[in-house]
C-alpha cells in the first residue's frame, strides 16, 4: 500500500462548488471558498483555497465576485503577499 497522497481523491479537489482554471504555465487549479473560523492563525473568517497537483495556497484577501474573475485575475490573487 502506497502512502502517496492522491489529489484526485481529496474532498476539496472534488468539491462541486470549485472554480476550475488553468494558469499561464498550463497548471490546472481548483479554487474553493471555505470558512476559516477554526483555522489556527487565520487572517479572517473566510479564505480561498487554491489546489493544484502538489501545491495548495490559501488566499485571505479577495474580491466578493471572485467566482467571475478571468483565469489571469484568479492566478494573480495567489501572487499577492
């Protein structure tokens, strides 16, 4: 039995409410908004979680209409400090 993590089996990767896009480098991403109320060290009550093969990013500052952003705008959210 392998101990490797299989992203395809991850609940957030398969979330029905995920926004999907491909970045400028051809990497497929899924983005979900989740409550961060119980996340230690959270920077707010909600966050966006960006998931790709082998990488997860959490974004705390994002616009209310993030679901309608173009892929380049979504990608730029992950580049903010």
